[in-house]
């Protein structure tokens, strides 16, 4: 399987914008987030976002086979246990538990902004 870098950049751009929107809606990113910029925190958040995007993409790839198996399991009375387990780990443990809880609002905002800009220009260039 060939790695499609343009698709990764598109998904990274969407995920970065989504993190900014969720940050404003949830209150994680507020006006206090703009009072200071932590360079180390922003670099750490950039690396975390890159890893979270890879994990989210892997989760999307695992969802289709899990959906087929879950439909079969639906006939014996189970209601989508594989998809539920996959997305519980990906969303609750990795995205919210590890990335979101461990990063400050300013780090999330500036890292997402930098990655959105870089991925946008990367998409346009290729």
C-alpha cells in the first residue's frame, strides 16, 4: 500500500481546523490562551497532533472491516462492539485523554494554526 501524502495533508488540515473549532466551543481555547505562547508546549502539541492524525486515519481504516464484522455480530444480538472499542480507545484515550487533557489552550491553538497553514500550502504545492 502506497502512502498518499496529499491525503495525509488534507486530513491534517481538516483535523487542525476541527481542533481549533472544538477548542473554542469547549472553552479550552479562550482569550487567556493568547496572552502567552509556549514554544516548547507548541512544539509538543505539533508532534502530538501529527500522531493523533495518524491514529485517527488508522481508526478510519479499521472501521470498515470492523463494520462488516459488527453487522455479522448484530445478528447474534451484539450491537457494534468492535467499532465501539476501536473509537473508545482512539477518541477517549488518545485524542481526549492524552492529547487534549495534556495540552494547554494556547499550545493547541498555535500548533493547530501552524499545521493548518503548513498543510494548506503543502496541499496547494503538490
